[in-house]
């Protein structure tokens, strides 16, 4: 999973990052831009980018293998 942290006091948001890195950037943002204010805001989460692409490639590879088997059986 990757996460994006939104500041609760301004329009700052982190890029999509691992949880620990996103939290670190949010804390650093609050320390620099909102000193004395505890970090807050929203946290978005999503699955990693490669999951859907990997599944699609696996299905395409299976389809190609099945087509090769069918072609070999016809001759």
C-alpha cells in the first residue's frame, strides 16, 4: 500500500509514498510551516501501482500459452 498525507491547515500534500516516509514528510511539513501545531489532516491509501499491470500481464501470458497449445493440437 502507498499513502498520501494531506495537511489539515493548508493545501500541502505528500506524493504517494510508503507509510513511514509519508508520515515523516507530514511531520517535517508541520514543523516547518505550522510550528507548535500537531500534525493533522487526511490520509489517503491505495494499492501499489504495479498490482493491476502485473495481473493483466499474467492473464495475457496464460492466453498466449493456451493459444499455442490449441494451435499445436490442430496440426
